[in-house]
């Protein structure tokens, strides 16, 4: 299973690289879709059907919206000049990347093999969760009972996104 | 936005209702089978988005629909918050306390408050994604005419 996940992850990296370098924005969006749908297969291989359902539906709707936006605006990417400000931005990005890799190197020496640490963490949730929450689906039990704050935060993020979209796109309110 | 061809319209008429029912099934069985409020809500929104894409924006009254979906979204998140707060008043006095009787695990009506959370989070997610889509479509109709 690790081999399959490695191959799919490599496929995702290829899709992401193509999405960065594609001249046509429509093919970039579709290459971005490769990343999302490969993630669905990864979730299924890792036995997480809840996440797979959410990911496949959200990916489809996002792809539809992105394709509609690209078809209505422009299919050619606007390339800016590479001036001094761009050098500062690129330098900052490389600097932060190096710091992140340094922390990743420290952290990866303590990691257990793939899948081991999840079992250790999940033990506290899995022991008697059905009796404590009454829910047969453990994921729903964790999401809405043990980790209710996280779910409330997630729902609030969606509400905030809608508020932002409506604030930006309300032409009628701006006229009045 | 114009509608699509007759083939797409007929297929959408056949499929949209089934997708809607599947979303409701995913939400209601969230505490029994994989899925839950988030997945089911996005599937519900997908049924509406399919209808709007196939039939064009003249078929549905988009502005009125956007007003309704905004209202439902805000009401649903408010009800989720009140359900969470109800744990403070009743039961053990803990935020997000599951104070209703749990019933027999595995039955449709069981698990206390969890199905209610699933239902209202599902309504909230469906209305949010539909509102974002409708706002983009209305923006295009009004501005890019």
C-alpha cells in the first residue's frame, strides 16, 4: 500500500508542477484537479471514506467554478516583470522554505513508520466511544462530540467565506 | 447564462432529484455510515448547481434564491450554536455536551444530539456553497453583460 500511495503522491506532484508552469490557464485548472482526485484515491487507500466523499464532491464543485471563471475571464496567464520587488519576494520565499525544511528534518527523526502514530493517538478516542457518544460512525462521534469546537470553527469559516464573497460581489448594495 | 442542450436538460431532470435524495440520505445516516453534515451538504448544493448550469439563469429566479439561501445559512449556523449552548443549560453543563438520551447504537434515531448537528451543519454547508455559486453567477449577469 505504501508503494501505491507513493506512486499516487508522485502523480500529484507532477500535476501540481504542470499547473504552475502551464501557459493555458484551463489546463492549469484541470491539472490542479489531478491533485484533488489523486488525494481521493489516497484517502480510500488509507481507509478514510468520510474524507474521500467530502474531497470528491468539493473537488468537483471547485473545478466547475474554476473552469467557469477561467472560461469567462482569460485563458492566458498575465506574466509580470521580474523587478527588484519580485527579488525580495522570491528571497523571502526561499528563506522560509529553508527554515521549514530544517524543522521538517528535526521532526522527521522522531516520526513513527506510516500509520503507527495514528493508532496510538486514536486509542483514547476508540476505547468505548460508541458507548459514550452513541454513534456507530466513529468519525461523526469525534467530529461532533469530542471535537465539537473544531466543527464549529469549520462552519464559521464557511460563513465568513460567504460574507466575504457577498461583500466583494454586491454591486447593487454599492450603487444604493 | 444560457441553458444547455435538450439532452443535458433531460438528463439533469432525471438525475438531480436522485442526487438530492442521496445528499439527504448521507446527512440523515451520518452517525451510522460514512459521511455526515459536510459531505451531504455539499452533495445537496451540487444538485442545485447542476440544475442552474443545465437550465441557465433564466429558469430560476436567482436573486430571490440567493436571498433565501443566505437566510437559511445564517439560521442554520445560529441553530448549531444554540444546540451547542444547550449543553450548558441542560445535562452536565459543558459546551457541546451530548445531553439527549443516546438510545440503541445502530438505530436511525440514536446518538443524542449528533443527528441534529448533522442536519443543521448540512443545511448550513449546502446554503453556503450555493450562495457563493449564486453570487458569482449574479455578478457575471449584472456586470459582465
